[in-house]
């Protein structure tokens, strides 16, 4: 008996060593499954092998993901068993489903043994038998199951699938020794598949994290609006960390406010904590901000420990949960830059299909992303401060310039009266008349330019407030273009306006002024920037594309100006024109963004890389009409 046990142990060890060697370094599931099929048939001399795993997105269903021999047909058809429906009696109970539900293993020696077990209550559905064995032309089964070993694939107490091998080659049945080895191999397969799943999940998460880093970095240096950027960051974080909800809080003047949220956190946007309030200061959210610490809570029971430390769910949290109902886990990270806390980001409830709680890797990755978010917020704050100061400067400049304009208007009127009087009295030589006439024209032109500058300063100084009406977009473009062209009679405008543009909710006056600004700039650029005095030409093109309306304004001028590194033509006071303020394009950009759109600009080139003009593109949401 002792020799028999030793022999059994040696055989199991030999098999397990071979399995371990075969599985070493295998992290791709398909490769691992194929290795399992090959090894199982080889080690146990079986005709058939089939592996069933829980279906992604339907954990109560197991499907055949791999098969060899006759079992290959099951895998090709992705044959499934619904464990839940079988347990509820909604579907016929099956042998495979029974193993997935109970975790029991079986070594059925022959069909007589199978019938005995079936009579004893063991489920044995025959719905897939024909698919495995096949029939001849007369409908007779060509072959049949002679014997079978089946075992659950388990990780701890969780059953992840089932492995079956059928029809022993060269013997009447599988031995008990082989059955013991088979169950041990099943355990190793379970570990290998789980390892492969975790490896793939980690790899995907790392790739997603890299993509998030890249996206956030691009957005920081891009022209994203702050609200859209925050939503993009949270949606990416929720997806990549497999959270049910994400929220972002920003601090400003003793108020910690939820400025963005996804999932069930979306309805608390706009709610806030007053950190000077004793009640609010005890909340977990405020604690993360004030203490600048990361809090990771893995379960409801761990939440109780924080209560002992006088940290509770705050008034906003209870709007989501109702004390602790629905809460499972949480990860909250402060947004800190140069020892200053700007707010925090929170992820809540790890998806159960992925994990029981947020991992330490999740914590590390979110803390890294939090650094980028902090930089983004600081970047926006600097931009806001800069814009606010520029608006104030513009308002002051407009006020001072208007005083000078009044003087120029007075001088112009006096000169015109003097000119008329002297012309009637004929007291000047003809050359003096020409000189005085030129002087009056210069004063008039200067006054007009100053008025334009004041208008631009005034427009930039005021925040955009739109008065929207639903209107024909193409018709607005045509009218704006004709008005802009009226000052340049020798120019040509070509129209290519799509017929499928819907009505858009637009501020008619502000948007028309923006289009006129772009067209006048283009005409002026062609006139001033081209040596060969070519006729200014403008091409206007509208089109609809996947929820967007696109307007393109192209000219045949010298292209965009060459600016110093880091400068942008849409930044205030950036201009190479001696007549301009550098506020026209920033005002256009602000107006377009107020309509929920973006504006882009680029030089365009011919085949020999010579500049043949510039292209401005405005992209608006297609479905923004009032109704």
C-alpha cells in the first residue's frame, strides 16, 4: 500500500512538473488555453478536452472557450450553460452547469456508471451531445461518450469555470490516480488562467493610465475649456480604474465645491463644503483636503474605523448614499502643488467584476494623475488671472483712448469748418488746399482707427453674454461675408455651403461680427502680405460631420504670421500688424467657445511646400438649437 501511494505521488508530481513547465511565462489567455488542451490530451490520453469559463459581462453563464478533438465544435459554437436559469428551473439542468454551480468533481468510468449517477439525481443534459459527436446520414450517432473526468476551475471559493476530458485512449476508463492528477492539474490551470487574467488586466490598466496621462498632458497645453477638461479627466479615471463614480472638488475662498462628477456623483455637482464650519470640517472629503492625505477605504467595516477617528460622511456624501447604503469602497487623493492643496479627486465603488476594492496600484496611479490635474488647475488659474488683468487693462485703455477720440473729433470738425471757410474766401493757394485736405483725411482716418481700437478693447473687456436665436447658419454666413466684402470691392468670395446644415442657436450679432472679423483679416492679409498684388479670394465651406457643424474660411494670402515660440495668434495682444490691437482673434475665439465650439488656424501649402494661404476652421455642436 505504501509503494502504491509513493507511485501515485511520483506520477502526480511528474504531471504537475510538466504542467508547471508548460505554463511558465504564459500570460496570454488564448495561448494558455491551447497549451492546456494539448497537455490534457497528451497526459491523460484523451480524445476530447473542453474548457468552460464564465462569460464576460454575464457571470452566471459559462461558455466553451476552448476545445480539442470533438470538443472543438463546442468551442467554435461558443456553447453556453446558464447556471442561474438552471438553478431556477427555467432551463434543463446540465452536467457542466451542475459542476459550475456546486464545485464537485467527477470521474465517470462508463455509460452504465453515468446512468447510475443520473438515476441518483445527477443532471445530465444532452443538448450538446449531437454537436460533439455528430450523426451519420440516417441520423444515427456516429460515436458517443464512453468515459469522462470533469472538475471545477476554482480560485479560493470562487468557481471560474469547468474543464472536462472524455474518452480514454487505450483503456476502459480513467484511473483514480489520473483523477487525482486531473484535479491537481485543474487547480494549476485555475491559477494560471487567473494569473493571465490579472496580467492582462494590469497591462490594459497600465496602457489606459498611459493614455490618460497622455490625454491630460495634451489637454493641459491645448485649448480645452476647463469644464470640458474636468469631465474628460473624470470619465477617463472612472473607466480606467473601473469605478462606479468619480468626483472632483476645487477649493476657493473657504469653499470646497464639487465642480465635476460622473456616475452617481453627477447629481452632486455644485454642492459644497464650508471648511470653516465645524460640522463640514469633520467630513472625510474635507479631511482629505485639510490634511493633504490620501484615504483608501476598502469596505463598510473599515469605514467604521474612520468614524472612531471623528471622520464621517459629510452632507454631500449622504446625498449619494443615505449614510452607508450603497457604499462599498473609496479612494480619495488630494490635489497638491508646491504644498498648496487645490482640491481633491475621489473614486467610489470598484466594479465587483474587477475587484473587491481599489488596489495599491490604483492608489499610486491616481496619485500620479492627481499631480497632472493639479498642474492643469494651476494652469487654468494663471490663465484666468492673466485674462482678468488683461480685461481690466483693456477697460482702462478704452476709457483713456475715448477721451483722446473726443479731442480728435473736435479737431476734425474745426479743420473742416476752417477748410470750408478758406475755400469759399479763396484765401489759400491750390497746393495749400491739397495739404489741408490731406491733413483732415489723416485726422479722420486716425480717429476712425482709434474708434475701432476702442470697440475691440471694449469687446474684450466684457465677458461674453449671448442672446441666442434659432437661425439659418448658411444664410448668416452669406450676409456676414457680403458685409465684410463691401469694403474690398475688388475681392472675390466663393461659397460651398452644405444643404444639410440644421438651424443653430446662435447670437446673430456677435457671430456675424466674428465671421466679418475673420474675412476682413483674410482680405487685409492678402492685400498687405502678397508682393504680386493678387486679387484677394476667400473660400467659405460648411459641412456636417458626426454631430458637428464645421465652417472653413480659406484665403489665398501669405499664410499665418511667424510668431515667437510659445506665442499663439489667439492670445490677447499678439499681432504683427501696425494697425491692429491683437484683440480681434481672441474675441472671436472667446465668442466661438461661448457657443460650445472650438476654432483652429493653420497655413496651407501646395505640393512644393510653398504657402498658398491660411485656413480658419470653426467647429460647433450640431444639436444646439433652442428647441
